[in-house]
């Protein structure tokens, strides 16, 4: 499915007005690339530790990679978390190395001169994505061992780079997750001359995942125009992937790269998708 535009009905005011749900940030030791580091993991969950459905949500990049101060910003998606936790889910947000308080250095495809930001060369960019996937795999091992996580009801998702990584990860671990939600995913913005080659190389890894993948994109995205993202989805489908691609009109004053912040845009779509995966309504 593609080309359907869902207008904004409510500007997510009801969700944003909800009281903040309980959360913890824990430093979890993991071994990745032969070294032990601590990753910062933000946890939103109901008051009980009875194992329940869990959304593991992955963060994006730091824009064009030229501002080191963004690296230390906390990883958090409060409206998304409030929606899921209010319906009995846990939401876990791992920060990859060098981001959001995690140990190590972020090294996800930078140019040789890091001040130039992320590299547009596939030989540098794609290994950066592989490094991020190794961080995700290490974090997921720790998350699946948490007492409140039902290992049979784990959903993976993410925004921007977190979205494309979630699709690729599901292809690498097809039996580990029950559903995949990709918000405005991509690795390199469309201004990169090699963006299509890089993004499609990563998205097509997700074609091994046997279930349906939900792709959610907004118009006016400065990194991933809808035309570019439709081509990525077509490549994913051509490689054997199963999925649904949906487009949304952006709220006034916002751009399409930020639709994850506005649950009223996509909540009914996500509800229906999770029902189809046998996970009920979040």
C-alpha cells in the first residue's frame, strides 16, 4: 500500500497532556567489538514486573554529524512512550555507543575528518551502520533478559537511522521480534549522491524478515523526501520484503521527519498493524 495521506486530526495534545509515566535510565554493561562498555537504556514500564509486551525503540543520528554537542543529548520519545505504557506495554530506548550517556565513541560512518560529519561514501557509511547494528544486538541481549519483558511479544522500531536499523536488524534476527515499526527511516539523507544505494543496501537486508513491516513517513521531510522513501520501499519489496508504506501530512509548524512526536497521526494505523501481528491494541 502506498500514497495514502492521513491528515492531522488532533495535534497530539491529549497525549502530551498526560502525566509523565515512570521511567528509569540504567547503565547496562555489554560486550561489543571485543570490549565491555556500558550503554544507557531508558525504560518506561507499568508498575508491575510481570512480563508483558515490549517496544524496543531506536534513536536516529545527530543531523549531519557536524555538531558534537548533540551526541550527549538524552534519548527520549515521551509521547510514544506514554501511549504504549498507558496501555500496559513497556518501552525500552537503548542509546548506542557514544550517544545519550553511553560509553565509547559514536562512529557510525563518519568522514576521515570527523568535523565534516557523516560520510556519503558507501565504503565508510555502510560499515558505520554495521557498527550500529552490533550495538543494537548487544543491547537487545540485555533487554531480553529484563524481568518485565515477554520475549515472545517484542516489537522493534525506531526513528530515522533507528528506523532503517530496525528493519535491517529484523532481517538479521527474523525470529526475535513480532513486529517492526519504521518511522521515517533512512541512513543517509537524499542530498547524498549515494543515498539511494546506501539506504537500499540496508533496507533490503530486512527482506528476510517473514512478517509485515510498517513504514511510516511524513511529507516535508528535509532528509528523506517521500519520493526517495517510496523508492526505498520498492527496493525492499523487490527483494522479497513484506510491508505497508503510509504517508502523513505534517502538523502545522513541523516537518515530516518528526511525525513520531504526534501519535494522533499514526495511532490508529499502529493499532491495526499490531492487531494483525497478534499483539492486540497498544
